[in-house]
C-alpha cells in the first residue's frame, strides 16, 4: 500500500514486454526537476528503464524531462546525484552503474553550450562491459584550479562522478568523460586522495570505486595556446566578497566612463583594435637584460600564500613588505576566512590554516613554508590591502620591498610578478592605461595629507587582455564579478620601483564581439600613505629588531 508521500511520485510511461524483461534487468531511479517550480513542484518522477541504456536515453522516456530539454535547446542538462550517489553525473553513464533507488536532481546550465550535440554533454557513450567503476573528482583542481569546461561546475564543494570500466587507465576514463578541459589529454597530472596518497594517471581504475580525489596538474606542463586560451584557469571573485570591497566596482565604473568618452570620438571596434595593436607593439619590444636581472632579484621577495580552512582551499600571491610583514589583498583574507565570520576571529583562522613559501618556481620547489601569526591589525577595505606577519622558523626571510616604493607611471610598460591562478612564479609584462592625471598633482595631495581618488588605482592591460576567453555566465553576465588570479602580486616599473599591487581584473566591452580584460590594483604610494597615516606608530613597533625591543623592556 503506498503512503501519501509516495503518491506524489510520477512514473514514466515506458512499457516493457516479457521478452525484454527476460533478456535484461530494469533499474529504478527517482528524478527531481529543479526547474519551473510552479509546474513541477519538486515532485519525484519514478524512472524504470533497461539498465543497459545510458542515463541520457532513460531520461528521455520521462515526458516532463524530455519537454524541459526541448524547451532549453543548446543548454546543457546537469544531473546531480543527491541520494545513494553524490556528485554531477555524466549523461552517458549506463544505468547498470547506478546503485538501487538513486535520487537525481536536474538543472540546466545558464549559458548555451558550444558543443554540436546541443544540450547533450559530450562524453562517453560506449556499450557497457560487465564491471563498472565509479570514482569522484573535485571540480577545482590542485595547483591548476580550472579543470572543467562548464562554469557552473567550477566551484568549491562540487564533485564530478566519473565512470569507467575495469582495465581502463585513470587518464582514459577522465579524458573520455568529456566534461574536463582538453589539456588533460596531453598533460602530466595525477590524483590526490586525502592530501597524502598519490595515484598516477597511468594507473588502472579497478580499485577506485567510491573514492574521492583532487586532480593535481604538473605546473611545468605546457600551457594551452591560441584557441585553447579560453580553457586557462581563470578564478572569479565571489559576489558576496566583492560586495565588501565597493572600490573594485567603483574603479570599473571609472574605466568604463573613460572608454565611453573615447568611443564617442572613435567607434568601439576601431578603439578595440587600436588598443590591441598598441599593446602588441609595447610588449613586443626587447627587454633590457639589466631589467630582467633586476626583476629576477625582486622576485625572491614574492611569495605563494595558500590555505586550507576546513577543506576550503585556495591560493594567492603576497610579497615581503618590511621585516616579517607581508602584503596581500584584503579580499584574499575574506576568501580565506569565509562569509559570515566575526572579524575578531579572523586572526586565529589565518594563524591556523595559512602558510607562505617564496620558493615555488616550479612544481618541485614548493618548500620552506612559513606559518602566519594569529594577528591581523593593518589593512583597508577601500584600498583592498592587508598586512600579515610571518612566524620565524629559522629560515631567512627575503628582502622587504618597502624601500623600493615609487610613483605609478602614467604610461609605458610595467611588470607583475606572482602566482597567477596558483601556478609557479612568473613575470608578466603589462601596459599602463593612461588616466590623464599628473603624478606631480598626486604627490602634492599626498604631501598635503589629502587623497586624490582618481590616482589611488593603476589600470593596465596584461597578456590575457585581448585573448579569447570562453564565455562564463559568472564572469561575462555580471559586472560585479572580477578575475583575481594574480591577487596580491607586486607591480614594478622598468627601474624596479614597487608601484602597485594587483587586485583584480574585469571584462570591459567595447561593443558586441569586442572586449578586453582590464586589470587594476591600488598604487603602493596610496597604500603606504594610508599605513603611515593610520598605523605609523604600530608599524615601527612591529619592525623594530627584537634586541631593541628587549633592551627597551630592560630599561623599563
């Protein structure tokens, strides 16, 4: 006898003759359409189908699912296991691979798929041998974060259920899955279990049933070029964090206003090409060996800051400011501690889960880690900076860059040194976007204890500015989303002066079909001025040699 709750279930109309039942078995699944809630009311649709068929074929026998797929042509259907099996499932997985009475939730991607197969996720659809193995991979990779094609799957806590057949290698299974980026086919990578167990991609899948892994890409592997540039790992600053830093949005508005004014004189397409050509000319010029040597020396002070806050992992860039003090972006701190945490607890969280190394220059040199003191006193939301303190551990701390602070140039080349998207340390030549402001005027304001808002930030084009990036709904659609792969990276001029700190980047549209990524960050003169004005005495206390502190205590 069926309960009231069960009476809500809707059964698919497929009938099976006696002959079919004698040859094969049927599998029962429960499907919830998490769309069009007024119509579907999140009721469960009971699906009974031949277990030799794929999930995609079976779902098309449920009339409600079929109609929703047809009305969303070109959008990918996302199927997530919520009971008996967890994670996002490949539509090509045979029903024989599912445990009994699975509950699945169906949604659709917000952006249209570029795959020729429309709303079918391109994956394996081969006939199922006897032994199926299912294992799970975090959607965000280790070192190289972006490993999946679809933006909606690239988020913390999201896992992908990968199916394979005994005898296959891990690499074959992942590459046949179709949801991962194509660079995995030729790249060198492995799976990490519980942070300490390593499985090479050449190993077989036979013993992986039910296990969860994180995919680690060797950073020395060749990066995708040209048409694959859209598949690079591009991190996005979450909306709730961006909301805490209104200066990010304010800065983008300043840039957009300037470009709108320029576009009144020249068309958007013409302006786009002019900027692209100018960037190419300036970055194409030879760099003096003297400058390269200088940047190499300065790079020793640039650090890779990483964290693992109860399973929430991430990374950014920092650099030595003075003595044991390091500087990074304020929004990086927000990303570490998470939303809704009392500010009084931030220092303790940082001290427990954050560490820094200055030796991450290839995949084999991430050593000599420093821990961070449980301390957070100096920073500012408007200028998006935060000062942290390294714990002494016997290793030498690189040279501080405080004495190299200089004015931001109005034009020409500058250089970012950092760990873009968690990868090995590298240098990127950038072109300053002129703001028609005079440095002399800005200096006068500083000397008069004032602030010139229009010169607090520097704007620049980088190597990715004019490269094609695959549309991501969380990046392209909303103006409040920012790229932040190089957050906290120091920016130098050709003479080695520290002129700015990279904060974020955003998509600037000239007109449909023409856009560029514009990066920006607070100038170091504005940060230094803010620190001196608000924390000057405290900064000097922190930077006193330990022996001077002890002598002062003895005198007292």
